[in-house]
């Protein structure tokens, strides 16, 4: 840089350019994040504040700020199935699993296990009751 020239690259010993580069990376990473809205615009703002010395206008302080406005993560949703056991009054909350049938329970949830070594014959399986405690 020649005397008297001021550039973004040289400002604050190159720290401003480093912050701009970091902001660009942050914006690009946010755009590539599948959890954010791909249509939302992102922004990088560079603010330079020049404050001349009141007594000597030859001395000027410069404050540089680089800020980003990126897309926030999109919310996620789920569906819950809430039931109450009429006998015990216990409330059960189950998250739906893709492909599951409402109210369907697994053998483990019913406290049943397939006995090891048993074979399925003609569509019939032997089960044994196990304690859930």
C-alpha cells in the first residue's frame, strides 16, 4: 500500500478483511444447512465508524464491525399419540413412527417375548409373558 491509500484489505492490519471472509463462510455454511429455509436471503453488513479527534483532525479512530443476518433453523414437528390405561390410570405418550399404525404396540411394549428356539409354524408364534419391572 502506498502512503495515503486506505483499503479494506489493509484496514486494522487486515483484521477487517479476515472478518469479512469469516462472515462469507458463515453465510455459505448457513445456505448449505438443510435445516434452514433455502429461499431466505442472507446479509453481510460492514459498518465503518470514523471518529476524528476533536483537538487534532489528523488523528482518526476507526471502528469496524462486520455482522451477518442468516436464516434461523426451521422448526421440526412430530405427532404424538396419547392414551390412558383405564385400569391403572397411567398416561402413555407415544411419538408416531413413520409407517406405524395409530395405537399399535410392539411385543416388547406388551411385555411379550418370542421364546428363543421357537419357530413360526403356520403363522403361529409361541410367546411368553415377561415382567416389565
